[in-house]
């Protein structure tokens, strides 16, 4: 046999091996279970919305992620089987807070809102986490404390509205204003001066805040013992105080976020999160 013929058979043999390898790779994989995934954005949203509901309805798109977390909490002996239902209600929130405390977390880090570290620890060997979110580093703006995520949201809302924001109260400021009822004890909360704004500017500011992912309302003196101001809470901020978490839930239920559970009196804007807003405007 000639050298040329040997070479042709060798090349044909390689082609056959490659084809066989590709065929095997295309076959359905058996015996290898896919690792389930928890969507952290949806999970955290459910942790704010579900506890204020009058029923056990699940948050759209979040049920499977919530159920995976509840199964893990059950495995840790922190949640009864009957509550593994995809609804992140008050019982699940309490169980998750216990999980955070078991890891040594205290204060805001044990607020029942899934954070990056505690969720990763709970998922070890059980699930992976996608759409990971976090508040970012602590910072200051106009001499008030904020986290990086909230500040980025505020600056974008200010740009959209064309209104210069003046901060009356920031985040992480427990006791700064007793009328705040604890909403500013954690991250994500802000009060903006509205007395120097026109009615048009007030509406523009609230609308812009909502567009970038805040639950936001204009607060008037007739509603409480406070001056005219805009109150906003960053949706999906994992550092939210319990009161602020529930205001986010109220916002999605069409309420005003006050103790009277009145109807939402703000501009109608599609409800979104900061991460969703960013993806839509890339």
C-alpha cells in the first residue's frame, strides 16, 4: 500500500472518531442530576411581598426558588413541612432569620431577607444561586449614610426627573426621626425635601424614583406629624429594616405604605427593581 493511501486511511479514521465522539455527546445524559438554581432577585422580592399578603399566593416567577430555600430550611430543622409551599411568608422569614443567626449574623444581617453569604451557605450541596444581588459598600451623600446600590438609584432618578434632590433623611439612621417608625434603621430608605418643589416637580421626582426601582410616595402633613416630603424605599435592598420590607410589599399591593393601608396615591408606573431597570436600559 502506498504512503498516500496510508495517509488517506489515517485521516478517515480520525474523522470517524470525531463523528463518534460528537454522537455520544449528543446523547441524553443519564444518571447526572442537574443542580437546581435559585434566582436571588426573585427570592428576595418574594421575601418582601409575601409576608404582607392576606393569603398564601406566591410571587410570580419566585415559587421554585422559594421552595428550594424552604426545603433547605426544612432540612436544617428550621421549617415544618407544611410551609414548604413556595410562599415566602412570615413563618419562612422567621426560619430564614434563624438560619442567619445560626451562622453568627446579627442585626440587619439577620433580618430574614436572604443575603449573598447566608444564601450561598444554605445552598451548599443543594442549589446554586443566580442573579446575585447585594447592597454594596456603605457610603455617604449629602452627609447622610447610604449603600452604593441605593445611591446609584437615587442619582439615576435625579437625572431622569431633572429635579435636584435634597436629602432630609438617609439610610442606616436609627432614631434620627421618631416619626419614621424604624423604616430608616436599615438600608434602602430615603426622605427627600418636597417643600421647595412645585407640584409638577414632586410628581416627576416620585415617578422617576419608581421607574428605577423604589417604592416611593409623596408624604403630606395631613397624613402624619411630618413636613411635606418624598419617602422612598429601594426594592430588593437586602439591608432593609422590617418596616421598610413591609412598605415594599404594600407598594406592590397598591397601598400607600402607611399604617392605615390606604390606596396608593402616587403616579402609575410599572413596578420594577433596579437590576431590571438596568438590564432594560443597557
